[in-house]
C-alpha cells in the first residue's frame, strides 16, 4: 500500500479501510561522527517503513525527521526538540490518525534518545484507549545479529549503524572517515563514576562523536542487519494485525 | 549545498560555516480532495527547498511533514497536531540550529493552517535574538501569477495547488477526479454569515474537500507557478543573506 | 436586556432563561497612532455589544479590554498578553457561561491581533460541544461599506477606525493629529519582500503607528460604518438564535 | 490623569513620563446574592481606580472584569477563569506595562478569590525585577471602619459590600432583596468541621449566595467605607510613588 | 493500620478494603528561625498522621516533605517548589490513590504556604469526582487553644510552633535560641501599608525568621496543643468516614 | 552532618558552608509483590542517604517518597505522579538548594521508573549552570555484586531488592511470600515481541508483581549489596566533592 501522503483522501478512505496497522517512522537529525550523515536515524526509520509499505494491511505515515538530541548539540549540524515537545508531537499525530479509526500503530524508531518520549506517548494513547502504539527500535530487534557480526560495545555511529546506512545510502557514507571516527571515539556509551552516569552529553566522552567500532562496518553486514530487522518488523506487524483490539488495551485493576 | 541531513557532522561544520541562510520546509498531511495527494503541502514545501539546495550559501533542513490541520479531520487520511505543538516544534528546531550560529532562516511553508503558529514561533525567536525566521508561503509569493493563470477565488486544492503538484509529482495526481473535486467543492473558502466566519471546518462548506476551480489546473500552469515562486524564494534568500544581522532584530522602544 | 454584570444572580436566572445568544466583546489596549485612543479596539467592541444589549434574547458579557498586541509594544502605552493566555482566558470565560446552559456566543471583536487566538478558543469550544462561539470582526462585516467610503488599503488606525471612534467617542479623538498619523504612517500593512512578511512589528513599517489614510476620516462616515455593522451584527444574532443547536456542532467524520 | 485607554500613544508618552504609579483594577463577575449585581467586585475596583485617576502621578489601566470564581458557579450568571489563567493574564499585562518603564503598580482588587493568583503574579514580577505590584484589597484597608459600622462576620455580599455598591451604583441594587439575601444566607464564610474547611463552594453553605448581614447595609455606610478606603489607597499610592525603586525589589540572600 | 509504604501490595489490598479515609501529610523544609528545625512543618504533619495511623479505617500515605516556600528563600537551608508544581504533585498523588477506590482523603498540612495550592488540588479532585480531600491545618484546628496558652499574634516559628516541635522532637529544638528568635523577629506576619501587604518575603519583616513570641513556648504547651489537635483530627476522620460519598461531591447548579 | 531538615536555619548556614555535596533521595511507593513493602524504593534511597549523612562535607535533603509508577497502578497501593511532575518537582527542589550556593548534588535514586525524569531534570540544571546533579541508581552501582550473588535476570522485587530491604527493614518483609512472588512472577522484565516492548505495565507480564528470583534473597546478601553500594556512593561523593565546579558544566560547542 503506498504511503499515506501519496494517497488522495478518497484513496486513503480505501487504504484505511483495508489497513490493520500503521507505521510511524521517527528519528533524528544529529551528529553521527565524521563518516555518517546527520540524518542516519530518520533515514533508517524511513527505510524500514518503506520496506513494509507494500504490505496490503500496513499504512505508512510520513517520517518525523527531528528528534530528542540535546546531548549532541555541541557537534555541528545537530538539531533537537525537547523531549516533551517530541512526545506531544508524536502523540497528537497518532491521535489524529485514530480519528479515522485505525488504532494499531508501530512507532518505527531510529534514535535511542526518542525512546523515553515515545514510551510516554504510547502509554498515554493506551490509557485513553485511543491507540495501541508500541515502539520498535531496529537495533533492539537485531541485537543478537549485531553481536555475531561485530565485536563492539557500541551505541552510536558504531559498526551496526555504519553498516546499515552504508547498505541503505552508500552515497552518504564516507568510508575513509570511519578510521577517524573510531580512533577519536569511545568504546562504550557514557562515562560512569562509581555507578553514576556523569557524562550527559556525547562530547563528554567522545571526541569524534562515535561510540563503538565503526571500522568493522561493511555494506554487506548492513544488508544482513537490514534484512534481519525487516523480518522482525514484519513479524511484529503480523502479530499486531492479528491481535484483538481488546487485548491491546490496558488491563483493569487487579 | 546538499541537505543538512545528508552531511556528516564534519561536512556540516564546513557547510554551516559557508551558509548565510537556512531553509526549513513545513507543510501538512491532510485532505486535498479526491485528486491530490494528502502530502500536497509538505511536498510543495520540500520541492521549493530542494530547488534552492544547490545555492552555496543556503542550507536545507529536513521537512516537517505534519502540520496544523484540525479543520480537515473529517476527511480520510488527514493528520494534525495542535497549533501550540507545531509552533513549539518549529521554534525549538530553529533554536537548535541557532546553537551552530546560523541565525537567518526562511520557513518555506506549504500550508495555510500553519501560518499563525509559524508567526508566533518567528516572533519569539526574534524577540530573544535567537534567529530571524520569516515565513514564506509560496502562494503569497505568486498570487499575481495565479490570478493571471486562473479564474478562481480558491483556497484549497484549487487550480493553483493542483497545477503545482501536477508539475512536481504527476504520479500523485488523479486528473480524472478534478471534475468531482470542483463539482462537489466550494468556490471560496469558508461560510460567512453577516461578516462572521461560521464554518470552522472544511467539511462545513465543501463536500469534496476542494475549494476553487481545480479543473482549470494543468502541469504547465504548475511549472509557471513553480518557477515564478522559486525565483521569488531565491530573491528572498539573497535579500536575507545580505541583510545585516542587526537590522533583523526587533527594534527598540521608540 | 441589561448587561450581565448589572444583574443580580436572580435577575440573571431570568435573563439566561430568556436568552438565546450571548455577546462577549474583546479588544485591546494598544497604540492607534497620535490621534486615536489606546482603547480604540475594546471601545469599538464594547459599543457594538452595547448597541445590541436591548435585544431581549441577547445577553452581553463584560468586555475583555486587553488583547494580543506584542507587535505594538514599541509604542507608548501599548499593553499585551500572549496569544496563548488570551485564547485561554476567552475560552474559560465562555466555558463558565456554558455552565448556565447558554451555548451560543458571538465574540464581538475589535482587534485583528486577537483573531488567531479567538479561532483556537472557538474551535476547542465547538469540538467539546461546550459552546458555539464564532468571532465577529466589525471591519469584516462592513468591508464593502468602508471601500465605498474611503480610498485606502489601511489596516490600523486608518480612515475606517478613525471614523468609527470619532463617531463613538468624539472626546477621545484628536483630529488635528490625523495629518501626522497619515504623513508618518504606512499605506498598507506590513513589509513584504518577495512574498514574505518580513516586518513583524508595526514599528517596522510605520513611524506614526497608523496604517492607511486617516485624514479621510469623519464622524459621519463613522456613523455610517457603525450603523451598517450594527445591522450585520443583529443579523448574525438573529441567525444564531434560530440555528438549531445540533447544527452548530462539529460534523461527524465523513 | 485620564485613564490610559483614553490617551493616544503620544498622550501616553507624556503620561507615562509623568507617572510614578499605575493602578490595575481587578474584580470578577459572579453571584452576589439576589440584591447585588454580578459585577460587584469589578465595579468596586473600577470605582476606586476612577477615584484616583485625577492624581497627576497615577495612571489607570483598564479593568479586568472577570476573575477567579469557580466556587460560585452553581449560581446563575457567575463567570470564572482558572486561578492560573488569571494570574498569567495579570502578570503579562503588568509585564507589558513595564516595557514602557513604569514599574510600580497597585493591583486594586475587588474579589477575594483573586488574592492567591495576584500574589503569585506579584511575586514573579518582583523576583524578575520587572515590577513591584502589591495587591490592595479594599476591604482589608477598611476592616476597622466596617467593624464599627456593622455587626457581622460577613464575607460575601455582606453589609459592607452591599453598602459600597449601593453608594456607587444605586441603580444596580435591589434593596428589597436584602432581606432574602440575609434570611437564606450564612452568617460566616465556609463550613468548618474540626478545623477543616469542608465547604469549598458558596452553595455548600449559603442558599442565597450571601454571607453576612446585608440588611444592615445603607448607601450612607457605603459612602463612609468608600471615602475611608479611597483615602487609604491615596496613602498607598503616595507611599509607593516615593519609595525608591531599589527598596522595592526582593532582598538578597542573607 | 500501618503506613501504606510499610505494607506489601497484598497487605495493601486488605488495608484499602478496610479503609474509609486516607491521610496525606504535607509540609515544607524551610527556615523556622534559629531555634527550630527546617523540617518543622513536615515533621508536624508527619506526627499528626502517625498519631492516627493505628485507626483501623485510616490509611497513612508517605509525607511530602517539601512545599511552597519561595518567601523563605533568603534564609539558609530553605527549599521550595513552585505553587503550581506542589499542587500538581499532591493532586496526582491523590488521583493515583483513587484508582484503588479510596476517595476520601484528609490533607494533613503543616505549612501555611501550601494552603492555596492544596485548595486548588482539592477543588479539582472534587469537581472530577475523583476524591474528596479537604485540607486540615493543625493550627486552624486549635487556634482557640493556642489563644489560651500564648499571648501572641504569631504566624511563623512562634510560641505555638515552637511548643509543638519541642514536644515532638525535643532533640531538634535549641531552646537557648528562642530568645534571639523573638528579639530579632516580628510580632505579626507581614508588613502592611494602607491595607496592602507590601512585604512578600519573610526577610522583609523579620531578621531572625520568626514571627510571634517563641519565648512563651514550652514542651508542655506543645503536648496540650498536640493532643487537642489530634483529637480534632480524629473527629474529622470520623466525620469523613461516615459521610456518604454522594454528599461529598460538588453540588449541582441551582 | 545531620540531615538538612534537622538543622535550624543558623545551623544550616554552617552546614551549607562546610558542605561540598548534597544528596537528594528519590524513590517511589508502588507494588513490590506480596513479600516486600510498597515503600521499597524510597526506603532504599533513604537508607543510602542516611549511611552517608555523617560525612562532614555531605548534606542530606528530605526523601521524595513518591515517584513515576504509572506502570504499577493495577496493583493495590501503588501511588504515582506523572513523569513531568516528578521531573519538575526534583528540578525545582535542586534549584532552590542552589540558591544557597550548593551546586553539586547526587540524586540517590531507588526507582527505575524515575530515571528518565531525573535525567531531564539533571540536564536542565546543568545547561543553566544551576547545579550538577548526576543520578546514582544503587542497582547500577552493584550490578557485578548482584550477578555474583544471584542467578536471575530480575528487574523488580527480585533477589537483589528483596535482599536489600530484608537487610534494612526486616520487619517489613514477609519471607514466606517470596515463594509466591517468584512462582507467580516473571523471570525478566517486560514482554518482547519481535524486538518491540509490547508490555507497558507490570501486570502485562507478572501476576505477583515480582520479576526475578526473589527466593534467592537473604538478609546477608542484602548486607553485602548495601555495603558495596554504600562504598560506591562514598566514592562518588568524594569524586564529586573534589571535581572543580567548572569541569561539571556543559562543554562549549566544539
């Protein structure tokens, strides 16, 4: 089914009638080191959404390309909105979709910084029985695959992300900078002192902006990751399409 | 200059250094009658932004594809966020850009319903001397051209919009439905009783969702409009690039 | 029927019982150039409300005398609240009226800067089926009359406004300053560059604060305008009084 | 000095230059029993403001006629906005005045329900060194006079209020209903159980809406009260005019 | 019944089943002069709550130890949240309790600065028929007792408060500083000029932070106060337990 | 140094002078299965704060006993405030402390659901250079110790939590119910479908409310955990006390 934005209102009437699930891609525009594009996270989300757009019972909403990235603002080109604004924007978008009586949505998310806000939006939508809209983070769906492919702690602009975007948008990756990304980067996310996270911004612990082992990246690994994740997403969409609406709502008090 | 999202953070450093002006495309996803795609308004904004992306001193931000469309919600497929949320999302996005010291922005807008929110965002940004970010509505820039081309009051999914999107995305227009759009549409926007606007929603005054004379549309007229508007936008970008920053800020109390 | 504020609660019980429609006057306190009083907009609204106060089925609420005027703050004496605060104040006022089961209201408005906020209040009230409260801007109701009387683009403290207040409050007009108002004023509203509104504040495009041709003003023209507008308002009140409540509410999804 | 709303912007320039203090009248539109007008509280505030309007160093702002009255909503004709909205409206109004560099304001208040909100507005204005704006409640200024005149606990639409409005607006008082007001009213405010206020709304403890002994009211007593309070207000304005601005601001940490 | 926080969820199930009323202690952490602990107000509230915790039909919630104290911030150690935040925190806490179907709550309050916020929370909870939650201020419940015991106007860290905390937490009182507290303190609350409260912060009118006659304090007087107040609280809890739920809700429009 | 609430304002002056770091304990009141008290999380935080209260350069603030627990509301006795309210309450509390010029704070946190809100508060405080306030979650500080002690995935009311509270408050634990907790509980947190978290509430995946292997708990293990964690906290406090304030603030744009 084509993307919602491509349909006329009469076309959308039919599409919404046939649809069981909607997909809302969310990401960010923020630094991903010297080798990867700022759009990494929303391009990934958009690609996954595009990959399921031909499913007859799935309808794809426009991508929200800016996310919650205050911790990247010291790096050139990073954009951000606040956690609260992002949560509200997503929640209101899904509420408006639900006015057309489509109440199952997968938030296909490409950015870790969005997760808290998406969780609050999703909880509010369920509590009001407006929509059931779980978040799907592509990296969570394929962490076992990534573990097989790479030897890294990672977390940002790492081998997994670099591979994925290399596969999706070769023209936006600068392979020669992967070395720099890793050399001036960090091995793992954050800076922990006696159990407390004391580095709040990426710049606190990585000079290049990358966290992980991007030199291990390859477009082939990216394809493996992408296909594995796409399959998981399809599985989730099937599961959600078949799940009775009543089972989706918040359970009653015990 | 390529779009911001396509650049790495190091590429963005150079691009931001060279840039004088940024462009933020805003639109909506909402009914545009039976012949035009729901994405009409953000696709138009995106196209204008894309058309100036090769200017060396202009940097293009990602498109915000959902806007303020509560008055279209009775039509299938329309999405909306609230006026307040949209204003905040745009304002915060521009604030984050300004952290990289680029403080001149044109809000390239494709949707009339966004205008109030954009105006408030823009005022707040100027009052705080964060950024000077005037709104550019493509239809305002070429109202004289449209008047020459078409004989319509118009206002929504009309001959002007139909022509523009026909030129930009022929594959998304259903020319055979333009007749229906017009036949079941309204001639002018709204429903006025003794000087008061009493129709708040499009459905109050148009059955098809269109307002105007879409049957007068043609891809050629669309091209004329697009080129004329693009030229105006270039003129605006030139003017803004050259305007001293200090002249952009709010004037002092008289 | 006397104004609501003049009635006791027992008197109000009867009045609300008899009433079909309420009138809420809204305006501003802001510069209107050297010749007209700062209260221009709320005095106009109050005058129109007063002119229909003797209608048995109409009840007049107190005037909200301060409005949305951030764009006039460089001129002495201008007051303002934010767009959001004004919208909320008006909406809550109408919500409280509706608790007495009077759900048809005309927002008799004297200030263009209030229009966006009133529109949002009005939409929210209708969506919740609390009240149907269209905005009535006096100048919209008599634009044809004004066009006949004056040769001006106008827009603020112009011939139309000057005439109206001259008719209503001769003692508050300084006719000798109309010349200055016009000489140091602007012909039309705003400052447009390649289709973009780049002047956000009045001070950006008018030194006197006036926009239009105030020297064409006369108290006689003001009377003509006032009577014409009053008649339109009465027409609107009649129309609204007779309109079935159910026809006032938001239409269902198509 | 005439009221601000009566001045042109050039007149206001002079007036603001000469002014030491501004007066912002605040009240409500809410039930005051069967004998007194709903506008009681804002009419009283307006009258006190009017009584000091001829002082050369005092400038009078427009009256805010609707206040915080949720506890009166069961009585016909009562209007209300929320405590938060009222506080913000007042605070923003004073902030806008302060842009013209007049930073001493007396909030001449006629309604007890506004006191909390005014206090918060006033604190915020002082903390930011925008304006020093103490609240003046007329009844607090003359509680000793009222105690001499009447034998009542009172609190709402009582002998003091009835007398005051009788003196100010004889035409709006229905003396024959004072008996009913008292007979079906309460002696003192609220309903206390073991030290807790358990009656949140007026209707919880008074059938007529009045609290006190309105039958003791007379226009003569009203005049006494009014003159005594006016004198206090003049004293306050003198004191404030002379107080160095620096002494008005919040003290530093000890 | 033990405090809620001490129970397991299964224990709470039984306790909530048996409970008729909940108690939510609220206070502050703010200066109480040189002799009393900063925790005075929440320790008092906690003590009263503890004193009724063994009542089988009463359930005690955790103490909220920080309150609305912006007016004490010049004194070392004072903490505060805003009035709005405190009101929301309390309201949401009670809303969550009500999800377990316990809808009668006494807000056992130890701090005067909280009263406005508690009142708004309480009104909102009642209006939505979520919970009936009157505020109980211990000093209001025993003002007659205090009047018998002490000769003071008082108001803060006075003889009454000093006595109470002396009785409750002897180890936290420094009796030798009571002299200083009084010598450098104020007799009554605030600074009134012509009927207006012009002192917004404690530091405006008391050097020591105390207001009243703390040297009259004694632990014996504290015990008398405590026992008298506890008795009143028990009376209130009895009254509330027996009051039909329907009588608790807001009355309908007259 | 005693807790802040135990000090008088003069005592606090000395304590604040000597203090390098403050500790703010935060937790929740929410179900922890049939064996553990609802107060688990705030009691743990309070215990850790208490354990460092005797350090001369550390000052302990009152415990905030209610947190962000919407996902536990189907279980009896759970209380919650919203994520936004909790974040604001904590942020404002720390802002008020900073007015006394103590700007290093450790948020000693006992509840996972608070982490997002604490992170936002902490970011805002740092961005404004008001305070540097990292969050310390006790379980993060000793995850290696817990891994040695227990064989569980865990996550809520598990062996680690059960042991800790058993050590701290033996009287509040019902060891006989640990079996039930585990039998009707879940092994790991949440319910994942194809990489998406689809269980938003605890009740979605655990009948008892527990997640993990509570039967492995013992007070001895609790002591081990407590001492290990206390040591980490002391290490963090030392580190923070010695860290130059300037190193704590957000880094500049690269």
